[in-house]
C-alpha cells in the first residue's frame, strides 16, 4: 500500500519509522511518502495560509498551494508505482477534520483495502473548502474525524489513522488472529470491546488471574472472554451495546444481558 502525507510539519511523522509500521515500511508492505506542503508555495515566506473570507479569527489554508501539491502527488502515479495496484491509478484522498465522518474500525478496514491513500493535513482553521470540491470530481475524497474534540492540526489524526489501517495489512501483525479478537472487529466482536487480559505471574500483589484462564479448557476460556467483553461494553460503552445485533447473540449472551438488566435495542441506555 502506498501512503502520501502532505503537511507543513513532516517531522511529526517520525513515529512511522518505529514499531509495526516501521517494520512494514522496511519490508515494503507500506510505502510512506511525507511531503512538505510549503514546497509548493512560491513566495519568499513560503506562505500557505490567508485570512478567512467573511471575517473571523484564524487563518485558512490557501487552495493554490494545496492544488499544486495534490496534482504533483497524483502525477507520480504512473511509473513511480508501476507494477503495483496503484500504478496508473489515483489515490483515495483523506482530509482529517473535526467536521468529518467518524473514523472507526470499519472505516480503517475499508481503507486498508485501498492500494493508495493521500492524507492532506490541515492546520489553522482548515483547508479552503474548494480544494475538497475540486478533487471530489476526480478522486474519492473523505473528510474524516478521529473524535469529538479539536486538535491543533491534522498530523496526529493521520498518525492515528495510519496506525489503525497499517496494522490491518496482511503480514503486519505478528499474529493475524489478534485483529480478529480486537475490540470492534467485524464478526462476533462487532459492537463489543475486548475484555481484560492477563499474563504471568498467576498472582501479583495478591491479585489472581481468573482461574478459567489457567484451566486449558478452550471452550470455557472463549465463553469467559465473551462474557467479559459483554460486561465491559455494557459498563463502558452502553451506546454500543444497545446496537448489538440480536441475531449475533446466543442464549448465554442473552441471559448475561438480562442479568446485567440491559436490553439490546434500547435507545435510553443509562445503566
Ligand atoms: C484547529 S483545527 C480546525 C478546526 C475547525 N475550525 C473546526 O472547528 O472544525 C485544525 C486542523 O486540525 C485537524 N483536526 C482537528 N481536530 C480534528 C479531529 N477531531 N479529527 C481530525 N482532524 C482534526 C484538521 O486537520 C483541522 O483542519
């Protein structure tokens, strides 16, 4: 997968050299290219922002600079990535913004299936809206929010997304099963968060590991893990638990939810 990231702070992306993502880059699973937006500014100060039309505080990122940056990155398609799925194609463009559609495990999975992503990191009050309008006719453009809070810039949001997407690529996780058992994973973990996890020693400062995990009985362990996932979701994320698909619940799930006095499908989820 190819990832292009355009930002006025390329140094923000140093963490992409380490850990799972760093190894995926070394192996060539991920081809990450970080670009300095100011390289496409032409004045002596390499200006990328200007005052907002309509007045108000803050600055807005200029469309001309973004246009040149995106055109250049898209223009590197043929040849630069020849022989890959992205050869000759165009990237899907992701614009982080608090006003975008929510980022989720489901969207991470969808994006992990793309051959090429282009991230446009906003700063100040964001990017002139005409940039998204312009490229929407040529590329698939998604404005994406990583949560209901406001960051100073899109760089951290892109790091979050790249890590979530990158770990889903084949061969990136040491054990592919980890992603299947994760919170929010499609399938039996949809709308559930993972329960507690433990390692050795069996007793630490008087706290014991639940006996079932030492039993070696795979069926009981799986059942316990599912029970704990349900309990924790009801406790910490009742709005998610309320959306559990009744079709995916077995008899034991339903009994546990009843014990927890939790009704799936309830909109009023105070518990
Ligand atoms: C200070 S914010 C701009 C906020 C904007 N005035 C608003 O209220 O929607 C600057 C940049 O940070 C990034 N950003 C801030 N919060 C974000 C979030 N929750 N998700 C994704 N990107 C975010 C975006 O790139 C945004 O253009």
